C-alpha cells in the first residue's frame, strides 16, 4: 500500500504467469525433443510442471522460429522477470534479458505470426516492462498491441480488455487518472460482454485503485467489494489477499480503523497461508500505517521492520520497500529518534528514485520536510515542500 489512499494495484499478475506456465507445460515435449540445456526457467513455472526443466533461451528462440507465440513469450517474460527481480534499475536494459527481448520481438515480426499473435506478444512484453518500472516503454508496447488487436478480423475482445486494463495501470503511475479511468471503463465493458469473471474482477480491482487516487473512497470500496465477491467465487486467494489489503486501507480512510485492522489481518493471514511473502509484507506494512496514524508508533516501527525483512532486496517490489522505509521513518520521527528517521527517509527516497512516479518521490520529500521542521530548519523544510509541490504539478508553464 503506497500510503493509505494511494494504492498500488497488483491484481492479475499471477493470473498472467499462470497462463504462461500452462503453455509451458504443454510444450515440454517440444523442448525435450531439442535436448536443450541452460539457465533455469522461473520457479513459479516449474511448480506447474512438477519437475525442473532447464532451457537455453537463445537456443530456443533460434530453433523455434516457427513455434507458437507462447514459447517465445515464455522465455522472454521469464528472462525479463528474473532480470528485474534483483537488478538495479539502471542495469535492467542491459545483458541477456534485453537481448532476448530484442530477438523475440524480431521473430514476432515474421510471417508465421498473425496480427493477433503479435498483439498478444507485445501485450505480454508490455506487462514485463511495467513490472520493471519502464512505464513509457510499457505504454508504447500496449499502444502497438491495441492497434494490432483492433485491426484484426479475429476475435480480440479478451486481449483488448487486458491491454486496456494494464495500460490503465501505466496511466495511474503517470498520474493521468482521466486516461486511466477511460481505459478501465472500456476494459470492463469488454470483459463483462465476454462474461470473463476473472478479468472482470481484476478490472474492478483497478477501477477501485483509480477511484481511491481520485479521493472517491466510497466508490473505491464498492468496486473492491465487487472484485472481492468474484475472487471468493473463483477461490483466487492470492488476488483476494491483495484486494483485502486495499480494502483495509479504504476502510481506514472512511473512518473505520478497527474494521481496517481486522481486514488487514485477514490479508496477512491469507498471504502466509499461501506462502506469499510479498503479499504478507504489503499487509503488515499497511497495518503499520494504521497503527502509526492511530498513535502507536512503537508497534508501527515493529511492523514496518517486519515488512522490510519479508521484502529483502526484491527490486521488483521497490515501491513497497520505499513505503515501508517511509512508515519506519515516520514512526521513528514520532519517537523523536531523528537521526534514525533521516536514514529511513533517505532509503525511501532512493527506492522511489527508481520508480516513474512523481507522487512517490513527493511523499519522501514531504517526510524529509517534516523532519527538517522538527529540527527547526525552516529553510530546508520549505525547499523540500516546494520540491514536492512542483513534482505534483500537472501544468508547469
């Protein structure tokens, strides 16, 4: 949770990975026939296959020139995901992952792929880039994918719905909430027309986040509750846990801290039960925010540190690492442990520098401004507050 009231949407990510995993299982025989060896595929895909498979991505892309699109996507998305998981952002475009991306995209332009298949490949590349915080690149890929999907005579409503939903997330990160809302409304119309329950739930989740960012908390809670009902119906506990985290934050914003704490504890319990450390970290950090804002900084400090332990050095969750550092710093500030708070705030700013999000950086500067005010340095506080205000301006000239 990016500070209560500024929720990050994560629904559907594992749904996409599961689709790749299913396709990979179906193609094990093809890979074995080529007797390829090399780096391991992502562990989440291995669990679906029931055994460990080793694949040399470059050799697959060379040998499988006429393969179906999924085999290209499986390799590249897996490589991009692994590259972005623990590698600093300024190195993410280099190395094998970037080369596999370029190679696979080149193959996708071949005559053996239809426009619909190319659109699907570009869409999945866009998802991978979004997860690496390459937001503008992701938007460009989603734009290309949508044009191809709209131009084909083949059925494309499901793909277009997913493209629009993920592009909406990019617009949220850019604080273009009007564009985000337009995309999510179009995506929802398509998903409901197909009676696609899972995609509909994911889009309600996204719509809830947009309404939250716009300050429409009652509407945001309504969307979240509709998504929750579908996830429960589908027994999708991973996305249910993520949604419960957001729903807890909304209950707090609507003035129900006890209900918020109860919902967040449920989110934490679900994450632990399914072995989702990142989801548990989200929930415990949200609990830390609730305790911080209800006057219990000691408990907030403990929970923020717990969240950081769960997240470790996962660069693909750099936003939540920054949020936890921010909550930790504010809990230390409330205890008048100013030097420790400064360290935490600087760590939060360094984390947020890796995101394409002005609001994240602004939140770190405001916290540092509050620290400067506590120390009596009004000039520094004024400069930091001004930096935050300028970062959030939509019009600069």
